[in-house]
C-alpha cells in the first residue's frame, strides 16, 4: 500500500503491529511511504463464502467472490490479508474510522461483510463507489 508520509504517520500505530514499512527512494516524490501488510488471518468462513478454485477438488482457492468472516477470528486486527486472497488488503472499522477522522486523500473503502449484515454483494472492485454504500476520501 502506497501512502503519503502524512497518512503513514496518522495510521502508523495501527499499521506497525500488522506489517512493515519498506524504504522508498523516489526523488520525484519523496513524500511517500510503502506499507506491506504481513498479518494473515485465517478468518474466512469457507462454508458461507463463495470461493472460486483452481482445481475440481476445491483445494486451491484463487479468488473469493463473496466474503463471510468468522467474527471471533478477526479480533481487533485493523489491517490484514487472507491466505485465500493475499492480493487484497482488508481493513476493520478502527482503520476506516481513523482515516475518516484525519481525512487523508486517496482512500476508498468497500464494505464486504459485517456481523449484522453478513456478506454484502460486491460487483465492482475499483472506486469511486456509490456514495450511499462506501467511503471515498
């Protein structure tokens, strides 16, 4: 995740415990930070989620079409990846709230799941998202 140094400073306490900041050398834009999340949670409920697999035996998932999480496994981790979907970064409410409070630009969030609603349909992965559904900063 590429962040401005201001956004990195605002989120640092949430990020440092769940990943690593990597050095960035950019003479054109020295005001950037690179964060690599390393916390992988096995929190996906594979029975309720909709997964696409690489093989007929359904032992090698490559993409999650609809998410359903085991709430107890999420704990209070603000940012994480899933073993089944390592290419995507997931954030919890604490992360979203911090971003909303401090208003760094360039963030967009798409709700995929909540304990109250369960899985939320997600047809598009790229923002901007409809204002009624998502947070775009």
